[in-house]
C-alpha cells in the first residue's frame, strides 16, 4: 500500500469524519508533495511544505511543548490530505505562540480548541494551555 492509503486507513480507524482527527507532523508530511495541503490560501509568498515541516518540528521539539498535532479537515479534495489547523499544547502564552508561528502566516490563533467535537487529542497537562493555529 502507498503512504496515503495507509494513512487514510489510520484516519478512518480513528473515527474520521465523525470525530475530529489529529495526526503527527511526521504522518502528515511523510509522502506529502501537495503544496495545497496546508496554508493553501497564503498569498503572497506561501511557506513551502518543507518550511512548514521544519518549523513545526522545531516547535514540537521545544521544551515547553507538550503536544503538537495536525488536524485533518478533508481527505478527498487534494492529492494528499487537507489541514486548516495545527493544535499545540504547552507552557506558552498567546503572544509566544503567535511569535513561534509567525513565519507560517496563520490567519488566526485561538486559545483553546477551535473545534469542540470529539477527537483523538490527549488531555492537556494541568497548568498548560492549548492553542489552535488556523489557516483559511
């Protein structure tokens, strides 16, 4: 099976589309060659997939980060999977999160979960905060 088919099976086993499904950055970017899979409407000068991946890895590996996941918004409209949201939790202020994601040009950053449906995201560690980073 190809990487897309394997990941699609995993996403559906997690409960997509009834549940909000979030996957690791490795799962989202490994095999992904679709520039429209994330940040599709950034204009001008959208970050490349490699810039997204490297920036997200750096943020995820920071000592203050507990979790960082990519939300799967759609499985059919692009060559890969489409995401409009990154979810992060950790010991951050909203200002810190905005600064970390600035180069990826999000449309908005929300404190908390932007989508409140059932999901496969682990609980937030007490004392930390969650943020949703969103692209139109």
